[in-house]
């Protein structure tokens, strides 16, 4: 558990559900909960919130032991849609509060460039106890400055693409400078780092796999991660990160794999403008 700036805590290791088919989601999340994951990351745009909710309900776990994150759809940036879709998210997840709600993308070229009224509407959700923490995702330094300057409310996290090939240093350091925790999405580069020979060699010294070494690198940097897999054996592998430590030299060797902008596997937040219909 690591602390966030609003006084809450978040499990540093969670489970991601991007591109988990709705038909597979309930069984996949049930397996993750069985293995021990207690932090689940979903989103309105993943279209699997109801199935995540089914797995949570069937688990019988006390609500207080779970940490649930969802994210605002790119189609729902208008304040009325923020409120309406947040209600839908709670109903689909079958819970009476959400731990963390994120603005999925800033969409600076959409909605007349106004992501500030969206942020304001999201922060207003904190008032009645149905939302514990509010944050953002895919925010560049200038996007962070703008919502903080114009509303005074600092997000607790910024969920951004971060992995050895694309450490996203400018956005990561701007977040940390504001006291915003970084959540690293695509912690394995969505698979891009899995054949890396430098990481494999470090793994051999510890009897650990490439995914385990990569995820451990994130943990030691202090970022929150939620690797995704639909295979229980890989979920177990990705959960076994706390019985070894990378040395300073090993951390530096992984830091050196930075490919700059060419290492990015996802979209650039300044230009990404996709809105689901
Ligand atoms: P990831 O880096 O977690 O990689 C997932 C890929 O790696 C999958 O193809 C999986 O099969 C493979 N993999 C995972 N563990 C493995 C193992 N032990 N051995 C071999 N292969 C393994 O990428 P991701 O799923 O895109 O990112 C993690 C989570 O971050 C997502 O599920 C989602 O919750 C979140 N996310 C958020 C955004 C955003 O815009 N905010 C974007 C992408 C992802």
C-alpha cells in the first residue's frame, strides 16, 4: 500500500483489464482475485465494467479490501455526462463507491479544448462519498498545469505510458513534482520488452523472468502498476515481485534502455482525439 496526496492509500501492484473481452472478464478477474490481486483497473471505454463487477460480487471479498479504478469515457467529457456516466459505472461495478476515477485522456483538440470543466465536474463527485479519489490519465505537463492553475485541485495520480523503452520522463517528473503519483500503463510496453536481452540477463542472475524484472523495476521506482494477462500462470508470475531486489547497477542498466519518443507504443496525448460512438 502506498500513500496518495489526499490521505488515502493504493495497492502498488494491481491488475489491468484493457482488451480483456467482456466474455472473458468475469473469469479473468475472478482468477486475479483468487491469486491475491486486490486492485483492479478498468475503464468505461473497456466495456467490461459490468463483468468486473460480477467477479467482485462473486468473490465475497469485503468492499474495503478492494481498490477499484475506472476512467471517464472520451465520449463523456461534458459535465452532465461526467455525472451520468459515473452513476452508470457504480451501477455496472455493483458498488456504492469507487476508489479512484480518472479522466482517461485530456483530448485537447476536442470539446473546444476544454478539459477544465470536465475536471471540475469530476472533482465535484468527491462531495457525497461515492468517490474516494480523483485523478487523470495521459496528461502532459502543460495539461496538469492548466487544471491545477484553473481549479486548485491536484489529481492524486497521473496514469501514463511508462516502461523501459519509453520512461516518459517529462510527464513522469512533472507529475511527481506536483506530488502526483505515477501509474505506469503498459508496464511491459504492451509486450514490447518481453524479448529484451539486457533484462533477460538480469533475470538470470535472480532466477526471475523478463516480466518479473521489468515489473520489479517499476516497483523500485515507486510507480503503481497493473499488468494485464488472461493466463492465471502469468498472473501468478506477475504477482511474485516481492522476494528479490534489483541493485543500483541493474536499475541503471534498465534505465539505459530508454528509446525516447520512438519507444512509445501508444498514442500521443496532445493529438489523440478518438471518441467512441
Ligand atoms: P502490459 O504492458 O501490461 O502488457 C500486456 C501484454 O503483455 C499482454 O499481451 C499480455 O499477454 C502480456 N503479458 C503480461 N504478463 C506476461 C507474462 N508474465 N509473460 C508473458 N507475457 C505477458 O499492457 P497493458 O495491458 O496495455 O497495460 C496494463 C494496464 O494498463 C491495462 O490493462 C489497463 O488497465 C491500463 N492501460 C491504461 C491506458 C490508459 O490510456 N490509461 C492505456 C493502456 C493500458
